[in-house]
């Protein structure tokens, strides 16, 4: 099993509708979902992760992904929402070990790499509610990456992070074997570290491009602002 295959994915919520006729995501791919606020990035991630009931079919090898129970899907995926909170006075270490499948938790050197990438080693014994906003995000990211998964879905993972921690996270993402699908607002950070880009507008994927295929015109269409390309960076036109 190495590919997530979606057919006829769709959902309607009030005036908003998501429609993805066909999408294939390979295990190991690093895919950035880009677009303006409200374009459907979060809904797409939730639908792919099975958290938002949607029409169509999602297959992962011989499995009908969208028909698996949440507990069964949890054996294959990790998901980080835009906002996450813990109501109990758990330590960061306890947060990282919360899982339905103890056998999926990373140990030894693999775990140490996650803790180093998120820089939470010194925070492990701190109570989660005592952390700053950025530290909480790093703890939740560590939790996601501290377990084996075939696919990892991240919704704006770098939003509360400073530049250093965002770069450390991105470097770690490039080295994991799981497929990573992340909704991001930092276009240039995405271009630096991701291989494939789903450009969304009004609940549709307008463009599905590799890094060397990205063009200013495509980005202007989804963001509504002129962008000039300088090497691997895009800068708003004056």
C-alpha cells in the first residue's frame, strides 16, 4: 500500500462546496496545499483524513479508507488541526505518548530526532497548559511525528512558530518516510521544502504542480495579487 486514491470527493457546507474529481497522493510525497483564506484547504485535509464526511471514494491500497472507523484509520495516519488544546494537566512527554496504538510510537534514535526537530527535549516535563503558544504547537507537532504513519496531514503547522522553529520543522518533514500533506500560508517556505503543490480556489484544486512547474500567473489566480518570481521565491509586485 503506497498511494491514497480519491475519486469524486465532495462536500457542501452552506454556501461552500468542495469538489475534487480525482486526486492521487503517494506515500513519501511532500504536498503543500496553498490558497487564500476560505478556499477549502482545511476542508480538503479533513476529508482526506476521514474527519469530514464527504461524498466519493478514498482508497488506500485494498482498503476503502473513507469507510474505516476512526480507530482503524488512526493506524495509518496522523492529523494536526489548526488549533489544538488539552483540557488536562498533562506533561509534554505524556502528550507525545497519547496514541491508540502503543506499537506505533517511535523509540530510541527516531524519537530523539523528532524531539530535536521540535526542540521540546527540555520541555518534556513541563505541564502543557504552562507553555507559550509556540511551545504548545511544537509539542503537538512532536506528538504527530512521534508515531509511525503512512500519511501525515498538517493544517497550518508553522502559523505560531518563529522562523527558526519553522525551518527546523520543514527540514524534518523532508526526511520522514510518510506522505505529508500540509496547508500552508507561507508560500516561500513551502517552495523551499515541498515537492508538489495543490493550488486551491473556491473549493477546487485549480492547479496541481511540481516545484519547477509553478508560475506567477497560477499563484496570482489563486491569491488575487501579482507575484514576481526571483529564483525559488515569489515576491508581491509593487
